[in-house]
């Protein structure tokens, strides 16, 4: 019944090749977070938990965009102190998918 009831959404995967039939990729992306669950117990304040979540999101986004997390974070923190945080274009240039990021933040093809 589930498959029959979900026929129309499932057919979308045939219409757009970017859509994946399984959610394995997203499952793999959150696996480190689940595995480190006990480490998050040390975020004993709401501000600490929020900061950890933001940092974790930045690192995972960097990995998903084929960036080197440490190099990207170093570059990001260095640039954030130098730019106007109200300048949307400046903020966009720092996003992990930005073409304007320096090559040293990018993963080499043979890595």
C-alpha cells in the first residue's frame, strides 16, 4: 500500500536524474553525528549546543562541497573578521559552494 500510495512522488526520481532513489547519502552524512552523540553531552548549555551545531554544519557543508574543512574554517574565520557582515555579496563569496574560495581550501582531485 505504501508504494502504491507514494507512486507519484516516487516517479519524480525518473523525471529528474539529480534525485536519488535512496537516502543513503544523507544517512552517511549524519552518521558521524550519531556516532559522537555522547560527546555532545558536554555541550551543557544551550549556547554551547548551538555553537557546536553551527560548527558541525559548517564542517559537513565543507566536506559535501569537496573542501578541506580545516583550511576552509581557517579561511572563513580570517575573512569574517575583515568583511562587512551586512554585505550579502561578501557573505555569499564565503559560502562553501562559492567559486571565489581559494584553491588551498579545495580538495585535490587525487585525495
